C-alpha cells in the first residue's frame, strides 16, 4: 500500500494503529481509522463530522455496542491480511481512487472519510449511519461542497467509486425490531429507573394480563402521575421473574406509532405495516405491546377510503391474538375512546391516581441515586422532603411525583452548573494567551521596553486569575450538594413566590409588617393590623389550606387609603407596588361580563383566550388580587366570587382548575361612605369615646352594606374593615410621605431634592383639605403648586443637577430657593 498521504492524513494512519493497540484489539479496523480522524481535531473531514454530531465520544459509545459477531469477522480478516483488516485496505484503496478522480496528488482526510462512506459493510460506516439516523448522505454532500469539485466530477466519483449501496441493518430484523423498543431488555441492562410503590396498580394490571379474553389494560391518569413508570415497573418484575407463570417469558415492547405513520406515502402502506406488526407479534407469541398515549391510534394513518390503526387492531384484540397495554389521560380517553364503544370494551381501564405526599417522598428517595450519579452531587433527604411538600403546595397545575422530580432535577442541575469553570476565568486565560503572543512579537521586533510593560500587565492579570480560581475552588469545596435552600430557590424561580428559608431577616420582616404598612398608610390602624395578621398566618402555614390567605372588604370614602394599603402590602411582600392583580369592577357591570373573568364558554368568540382573571392567577398563583369598587359589579359576578372565597379555587371555561389558595383577596367599596363622613363621627374627645364612636360608625356602615351585598357573600369574607375619614391632623403625616415619594422621583430623574418648612406644608394642607375627599386633593395640590413650578425652574436652567430646593412661605405665597446640595 504505497499511497501518498498529506501530512494530516499520515498522522491519521499512524494514529489508527496506536488506537488499535491502546484498545487491545490486536488488529486495525475501520472504526480505528474513524477514531483517529476525530482525535486529531483538524481537517476537512473532522469539521464535517462535527457539524453532523459525529464526535469522538459518540463513536466510542457506539462501538461499545458493536456485536460480537462483527468483532469475530474482523479478527478473521485481520489474520489473513496482516496488521490491517481487508475492510481497512478496501477503504484506503477507495481513498486513493477518490483523490485521483478529484485531481489531488495526495490522499487527504476528506478522501479517507468519503472512502468510509463508500464501504457500507464496514463498522465505521455503520456507526456513522446510526449517529446520523441514516442521514449520512448529508455528511457526504457537506464534504463534497467543501472540496469545491465540479458537479460532473462528483457524479463520476459517486457512480464509479462510491457504488456500494448501504443496507440498513433494520431491514433484516423485521418490523418489530424497526418500530418497537424492548422495555424488558432495557430493564435487564439496568437502563430503566427503579419504580417505587404502585403495588396495587401493578397487581391489577397483572390480573388483567392473565385473563383469557379482553386482557388489555388501559392505564388512566393525569399527566405526570407515573403511568409509563408503572409499565416500566412491570418490565422490572418480568425480568426478576416476580410475575405469574403465564407472564414469565413475556417481553414488553413500546410501539412507535408515529414511526409507523412516517413515510407511508401510498395508500395501503400504513395498513400493511400494521398487519405485519400483528403477524410478527402473533408469530413470536411472547410479546406485549405498550402504546403510550394510546389515544393517538384513533385516526392514526387514516385517509379517504382507508382504516385507522384502531380499526385494524380491533379484530386481533377481540380474538386475543395480541395483547396491548395502553396509557392515556382521562380527558383524552373521554374524547377518543368513549366515542368508540367497540374499541373501549376491548380494554380494561386501570386508574393511576396521583400519589400522596408521603408516597411521593418515598418515590423520590428511591430514585434520587440516579440524579446524584448523573449530576455528580449529593441530594439530602431534607431536600427530597421539601421538593415534594413545596411542589405540592405551590405548583398547582402539575401532578406528583413528576413536578417534585423536576424540582429536584433542576436543583441538582444548578449545583452541577456552579462547578463549571467561571466564564470570567476563561476570558482571563484567553487574554493571557493574547498578551503572551504580543510580548513574543515585541521581543522578536526588538522593542524590549514595550515587552517589559506587557510582562507587568501579564503578571497583574495572572494575579487576578489566581485569586478568582482560588475563590471558585473554595466555593466548590464548600458546596454541600442539593439542600433545602437549593430546592426553595427553584420553586421560587418557577412560581415567583419568595420561598427563602424563614431566617432571622424574614421573621423580623413579618413581625414588623404592621409598622411597615403604617409608614405608608396613615390613621388606619385597624385595617393594617387585620391585614398583617392574615399575612403572618398564611406565610407561616397556619391557615385553612383550601381557602385564600385572607379575604377583606375595605369600606370607606374616597381618598382614605384603601388602594394605597393594598399597594403598600404588595411592596412589602414582593418589593414592588405594582406586583398585584388589579380588577376594576366598573368594567363588569353587565351580566355577560363574567366571561371576561373566567373565559367565554365553548362555541363563543374568545373561547381559546381564557379568562382575564383566571389566566393571570394561574401564571402568578402567589398574588394580591384587588377588586376595586366591588359594588359596581353586576350581581352575577358575586356568584363567581363565592366559590373563590369559600373553596379557594374556580374552574375556567376550558375546564382547568385555577387555585386561589395562595392569594390575598381585597375588595374595596365606597358603600356606606355617607355614614363615615357624617359630622357626628368626626373628632373624638378621648380614646374611649373614639373607640365607641368608631364601633357605632362601623355598625351604621354594615347596616348599609347589608342592603347592597347578599348575606352569603358577606359571610365568606374574613374581615370587613371600615376606614376612618381622614382628619386635618392626619394630613401632616401624609404630606411627609408624599414629599418623600417626590424626592425619590427627583433623585432618580434629575438628581435634585426638595425641602419644605412647616409653614409651607401647613399652607398646602389648608388650601387643599376637604374631609369628603381624603388625601387626593393634597396630592393634586402638590402637583399643581410644587411639581409644575419645579418643571419651569428646571427648563429655565435655574435648577441643575445636584441642587437642593428649599420651599418656604412668604406673604401667603410659596417661595422656591435653590441651593447647593
């Protein structure tokens, strides 16, 4: 074999012999050639392979599964031909022919790869065929495009050299091999996760499978409860012979229905495939077919004048010639199976219920080892328990154990990602290589002073990189694996719920919630106290788990702080005053507007859009919901609210259950405002009189609202809170809050601040106070008298960045003095 090779190709030829010796194979085969080509990580062939997912590791893993028979053939060929097997010699010969036809004087890596693609019986080609899912032609095309050959030359090479046509191994293995996956073989090879529990359901399935007729179980359950896992558990039991004698030699094969349909272009082709599957199952006699999402077989492959999969299978099922285990959800079973009575009666439904919290904990304890091994970390038992409990409580639109497993998997993934070398460290290494190259160039050019400066810069970056690496390594050592905090972080990220462990800071925040709210809302201590108590109950878990955290009806005249208290609570809990769901009930004055809350019924326009309230709560289950001016809503709206307040959930128009148990529901109303602002209730002589008058006023207001709201609605509200009418003395506290808010805005936008003296504050209050309208006139007065004047001063250039504006009163007029901050 006196072929001429390029420098790279010569390295590949030498390397394949080394790989054969390292692997102790005793001879050189085509797979060693492919591994050598990929190991050097350069050249046209390597780049083409990388583009199509053919990596060194992928090839090694596929070679491990090469059959022993193929290996024996290789040995026999090697003994005849010496060091290289006949297949390798054939590949090298074809590489020389391809190089010659292409006009190359030497064989390159691209010619070696094309030569491998020309010998479909060799192991290297079969590995490529499997990795690319038989799309090896795209790889060949990519290599030819890189070589930039004339189309006539490419055709000549393909026709005269690459004439061998690959025969897919599956063609000789029958339809069963081609369109199914053997679960019992996967269990035997320890490739399935262990199944914990589900003994009752498994026994029921075994009973059905051992029947003489209609021995086809259909597993019914919500998504994520473990229907497929039960079948995998059955495969484990068959492998361990823990089944009745009638099932001991059975195999469970998962049927790929989509694969059967794919590519069936011509009429009758799909039916032929199904019939051949049935014939092969009957002939084997030891096969149980498993159809996950079995509802998809209803209508699968049907066209005009043809039968679908379900109708083809019916006769074989009724005669007991084949056995099928199906799995689907309740909704899909009702939608497809129940409509076809002839198909339904051939299956025996088996309910797979969602496991309890305790059962789910045991399931996760049983499988956590697989995730510890995969993520190379440790998962504590506390993390397992917390993953189940938190997902059960806060992730309401999914089911156990699936949602708890996902939480644990993602928490472990976060830990394993933190072990990766920091991106900043990689960037510093790249910068160091660049500076080293520049320093070498400077030395070669004789610019030694510049090179000296570069050396100092390199030393500085190296010190920084060393410090970063030390911090990263310390963090890796300190990592304790997946604990409660990591699980809480994942659930918090999914649900936007602040689930950080109740440490000292969080506890202090909850205990100080009263004072935090009182700093924003003036003279409404009863409302603040009742609200804070409800939040503490919900945050610590001491509440009815089925009802909302709290439901309140805020009554009072306009401008007394009803909406402001809700915003302050949102700020205290979520860090933003806008973190709440606000529903303006003046938009729901018609009876049909209830569909805006929960969605339009089927058949109506907007059915697919879902409800405005239900969809927002589903996405943000931990929310404050404000129903503003509730008395303006149509009476039919209250019928919807009754269920939310009592049961903590509601079903939207699409049949999806939406949970309100983690929400705080606040309704505001101006009903009874006349009794609150009546002169006899304004001003109090002492504390005792104050309390007595407040109770009298509250009684009068409640009497009035009983005429507006139905008893069953009022009876479901946790607390009805009557807000005081604001007195003039309260305005001094409110103006300080408004000025603080104004300064915050000015500091962010203009970097200036304003200071008021007491006379200026008193003047603004005297000009704006009206007991009927609360604090809103004061807010307008600040806007008209202060903000408008500040805007004019900024535009005129009198106020610039960093200045402080002192506002005083002179001759009953506000005076603005600009000073340095």
